């Protein structure tokens, strides 16, 4: 099952930060990292990725710089210290949420209510 931009709403920023945590990437490489890292489930359109990257840059969570590769300009993004802090916090929140969801969705007895 592939996830679209709507299913990832609220989680896209942390996924982009995680994709940049391993080092700088240009926009298309970020898109490919999400696709490959998710086994093809998060194959998002560039029209979703680039506005989100711009929003993260405006927020100071990533920084971008221009370079020329084979005569073409491309923007490379890297995570900032503020972005690293945000990623760390968001990872912790995600682990807590996933643990609670797993506990509720796994088969087993539900606690009795009085």
C-alpha cells in the first residue's frame, strides 16, 4: 500500500528532516530517499516535497545552497542544529505514539472498566 501526501499530513516534516539527518541532499535525492527507505510506500510527488522543503528552510530547520551540476542549478539542503533538535523531539514523540498504538491494536485483552 502506497501512502500519499494526505496520509502523511503531519508527519512529512519529520520524514524530510530524517532524510537529511544522514547528510546533505538535493530535493530529488530527498524524494528518492523517502521512496527507497520506505520500500516504495512513500513515493511522493515533487509538488509535495519542494514546498515542504521551502517551509522547513523558512522555519530555520534546514538550510539550502545552490550549486551547478552538469550545467544545471540545483539546491542542496542540510539539516540545521534547530532541525536536529526538532528531529530528536519528534522521534521521541513518534516512538511514544507508536508504542501506544501497537498496544491497542495487538490482539489481547482490553482492561476492564468499572
